[in-house]
């Protein structure tokens, strides 16, 4: 009952990512340019951290995320990480909340939440593109 | 919902299944040829038989709460009983210029708070006491809030979200020299905790059948008969229930409530001890998970554990805990979503209130089910915590309470 009802309010794509999230965690130290981006607050119900490692060829070598949020938020982090891993920076710059909404068939109530995922991704990209917070190890 | 996929029912504080004995007791009063009489029809056997059944049930209800049977007024449930008590007592007093001040608390059920809010708009003054962090109202707080024009004090016995018990016997003692009447919402405690209306000196007490294995849609307000406590009724009609609550009595429902009270009283000591043991097992099992906060301590009802899981989001945990039928703390006793007023009053941040779950156990809960529930929560946390930036901070030594200040 409760499960069936909860499951009906999320798309199969959200449930699949929620059940088997990809790239969750933190990046281990090591080579390459790592950028970390954070967005949201616990009080607002969504807090996201995204980390990117950019290789010498300008591709995203590795991605990791942590999130405090609802199933749709967690799914959006997982989907985004999978979507951008191994892709050139130029392509990743174009990825945003509307892609997450489309790919995960998010209900309107969840749209605001994935904007926080986009913000964290942007902040991580800023860190690797502009460099001030990015660090070369 | 098939039997194999049915979640473990841990929501006895929301409602209880009908006891088979109660159903059996009710059936004859719904049959075509007998048992359908109107208890007000004293001129024939059909009516007299129904009236006798109602009076029998009245005594069963009174026995459970150790009160005089002629004080029992049947209502549609505890919501109506609360409204009749609060609106009835205060409107009666206000109409006669006897005062207009009410003392209640921030952790009351919305039936009580809603009635108080209504009275405020009718010109009453309402003082809502703030509980301490464990959810308790201290007798001295009530003493300090009392005024010469206080006409009613309404404090619940067991809280429906946390199970925290208030010392209503001490409250009644405090009020003995004061003209204010004491109303107690005992919807959660009746049948689970001993209640002694006569000995304690309670004036008005609400109960609900569906919280004690009786049918939905029936409850009672006990109204002190001697000296007679007068109430302004909520509705007008044929004078049934001494005019407090007119309307043809639903005999089958009343018989069900009576039988439920009889069963509850018969098993009270044993069942309450069994539930206390199960509750301790549940509470201990959850506490052992580490990243959990249990709400309320001291004197507690035997059937409720309210727990917050600070590191993970309530909706994610809720989806993961689909095998358990629980109430989420964010949308507890009402259809209204949003943070619980009870947990807020106890000082919990809203984001933490949304990761709060009420586990409530009852007659058909087994130790195995409790263990399964704890294991389900352990699995859910084990899976979700590695995704959470808060869990990492908690493992690094940050206190649980601080995590929800970001
Ligand atoms: C403490 C308390 N008071 C009142 C009520 C309302 O009872 P009823 O459903 O019988 O109207 C409930 C249950 O929802 C309750 O837990």
C-alpha cells in the first residue's frame, strides 16, 4: 500500500536511480584538477555537493556527489553524474535542470529541487574552469 | 494489497483494527429482525432492548475509566468529544459572565487546538503552554497560567505523536480549589494506561473507540454528573444523552465501543506490560543504530516511539521504508502536510521534523515484527547514509543536532 503509492508518485527512471545510485561519494585525492561545488541548505530540504575531476584532455575523468534530499533529488544527482562522466567540458556546460526534468520525467513539485543540483554542478564547473577554488594535485 | 506484500502495521496510534470479539458483539445490533430498535422507543420491546444494550455499554465505558456511568455521553469520536467539552464548557461560562480564559498546550491534538482557536474568535482568551524539550507540561506552569477568570484547562493524557504522558492526576489536584474545569483528551491512553476519573477528579474526558480496537465513528465524552457540569450543546434536537448530544443513538456502534472497553479493561495490566516491553525493545533497537533521536522521555504511553533520523531526508527514508506502515512526523495527525506542531513545540527544527517517524504498536504486534522493523530501518540507513553529506559530518564527530542548522 504505502510502497505502491510512493512508487506511483515517482517515475521508473527516478526509482531506478534511487535504488542504484551511480557515482555517489567523494573523489579520492590524486592527480588532475578537482572542482567541488555545493548548493542548497538542509533547512530548505535540499543540499548537494558535486565534485568533478578534469583530465589533461579537458574531459571529465571522474564525478562524485553527495546529497541530502528527496528521491527525485538523489536520482537527479545520479543521472547527472552518469550523463557527464567522460564527457568534454564544453558539452557538460550545457547540462542543466531541464535535462534532468526531461530525462527523469519529474513531477512539477520536484522541479525546484533539481535546480539545486544544477547549481551545485555549476559551482563545481566554475571551480575547474575559473580555477580559484579548483586545486591541482 | 495482498497478504505477502502487506507492510507491517506500526500505526496503531492512527487507528486499530476492529477486535473480532467487538465485531461479534456488534453484529446482532445490525440484523434485520432484531436489534434495530430505537433506544428512545420505550413503549415497546424493540426499543427497550436497544436501550438496555446502550446502558450496558455505558457501564462498560465507565468501568474502563473508573467513572460513574451516568457521566458517559456518546459522540461520533474524540474529535466531537473534544469540541463538545471545550466549546460547550467555555460557551456556557461566557454566556453567564463567569470568565473567558482557557489554558491548554501547544502539543494538544488539532481537535483541541481547533476548538480553542474557534473560541478565540468568539472572544475567549487562550493561553497555550509551551512544553519542555521532552514534551512535558509542568503542573507549576498551569498554576502560573491560572487566572480568576479561567474557566477551562484542557491537557491531553498521552500525546498522539510522541506518547508523552502528562500528569493529569496532579493537574486535577491543582485545580481542586479553582472553579476552572479540567478536560483531558484520553484518546490515546484509554485502554493502554490506567485512568481513574473519579479518584483523580477529572471533570471532562474524551475517548475514541477506533483507538482501542472498536469501530470508527464512535467515542464518548465523560461529563461529571455530580455536581452536574453544564455544557452548551453543539447541536439541538430530541434531548438524547441528557441534552448534551441529541440524535438517535447508533446502537451497534455504542455496543462496539462498550465491548472494546470491556476487553481493554480485562487485559489492561497484561497488555500494557507487554506493550511496554515491546516498546523498550523497539526503542532500544532504534537507539542502537546511533544516528537517531528518540522524542520524549520519563512517563510514556506504552505504544508509541517517535524517532528522527537526522542524516537522511524524510521522503527518501519513507520510500525506503515502504515495508512498514508508519506515520511520518511531518504529516502526522491531519491531512495537512507541513511540519508537525508537536515536534516544533518541542524545539525540533522543521527539516528534522520531516525525518521523523512515529512507530506505534498494539495488540497484534509481535517481537519478531519489532525486530523486522528495526532491521528495515537499519538497512535503509545503511543504504541512504553513504549518499548524504550530513552522515559524513556526523561520522566526523559533528553532533546530530547541529546537522540541521545548515
Ligand atoms: C489525542 C487524540 N485526540 C483526538 C483524536 C481524534 O479522534 P477521532 O478520530 O475519534 O475523532 C485523536 C485521533 O486522531 C487523537 O489521537
